[in-house]
C-alpha cells in the first residue's frame, strides 16, 4: 500500500487569495470564468466553467459551511487551472443557485446521494467520460462516494481537509453546524475567522465575511440551509467511508491538510492514507481549513504535477 506523508513548512505567511481575481492576472480568452446552467440526470446545476473543453477535465467540489458555493471556494484558482485543463465547478445542490429537487432529501446521506447524481449528470451533459476531481471538506466526502460508486468515471483525485473519515468533532465544527440556531453577523465573523490560520492577516477577510453572511442569511437560502445543516449535525458520521471500501479504490489520490485546521482535524486525512491504496498526504504549515486560499503557491504546482500538466 503506497502511503506517504509530507509536512511542508512556510518561511513566511502566505495568502494568495486576490492574486488571481484581477483581469490583469488572467490569460485572455480561454482561461476566463463563465457561468452556465447544466442539466443532467434530471438535476440542474449552476456551474462555473473555465478553459478549453478539449483539454482534460477537472471537477471542483466545494465544502458545506453556511454561505458556501462554487465561487467562494474556487473562483480565484480557476483561471490558473484553466491554462491546462477544462475546469468545472458546480454549486452543489443545497448551495448557491443550483435547483433543489422536490421533495428535498431528509437526511445527510440523501443530500450526498443527490449530489453524486448531480455531479455525474454534469459530466454526462458535457460529454465527459472521465474527469479528475478536487474535493474540499464536505466535497471530499462527496468525492469518496463518487469514487466508490462509479470508479471508472474518475481519474486522479485531490482531497483537501476532507471529511468522510472518522475523527473528533472540533469545537469550531460544532459551532459551525449550530450557526442557524443564532445566525448573527458577529457569530458568523467568528466562524469565518476559525477557517483561517491567521484571520487578522488574511487579506480580504471582512469582504468574505460580509459576502458569505449575506448569502447564508438570505431568506430563500435559509429555507434549505437550516434543514440541510441540521441533517449534517445529526448524521455526519454516516459519511465516513469504511476501510473495506477505501482499500478497493484504484485512484491515485493527493491529500492536502492544513496543519492548523481547526474545522476538520488532521486525523481524518491520516485515516484516509492508512486505507487508500495509492495516496500521498501533504500537511501544509501556516494553513487552516482554507488551504486553497492560504497556500495556493504550494498547491498549484503539486496539483499540476499530480494531474499530469507538468513534471518535477
């Protein structure tokens, strides 16, 4: 069983959040991000797309914090990945602008199962037989479920601060799951600050807090979010993937975990590399739960190597 662990230390605090958001930093044309409504397997997804559809596809699956959606997780890095890949980032059902089926799922496994069908439906609609996948947090649990159900549809995989493995529920995670019991702005700021390694030095933190709070507390969003988050609070352990399934997965998996992640403990990623057949774990120093925002300088080249766009 190939399982390797690396700890990468940063000499200086790194935050590349805004580096790739300006038009000046983007390649013209095929690296720009566009929006589409895509329907597959009876489910309609609001989807961000970037890059040339003839290039290898990467499916980006975001996490589940209140106010999360595809753009909040992935917008800053999509133009970079689009230089070599066709990048696809749907709002997972229950988040953002994707259409929620009627009736709604009534438990956490029902939500994940719906999102499995959603993601494969997006690939079906785009005519993509096989794609790389990046799963962040709850998106990691979704990725593992997709790997187990239709393994031939997925190529190489990246997991980031993934759930889907047993581990202690941190105080910050418990507070996140209870947000809608007291959905005030000051509490939301505390939650968002707990995602970062050093919130006081995190560029654009107040903008993130304000923008995501507005989404999280939108009355229409809250109708779904309250029930969806409650289902996670009550049944999150059902997402844990057993060793008997993990050990059969043939995919090559690159795992990132922030050393200072206060939302999802490192124990989860240690469990995954113990049982996955082909896995490597990189522990990123000076990084909380937002590794793709805080340590993109390290993650980008490693992901491009993993997905075959460059060599060492």
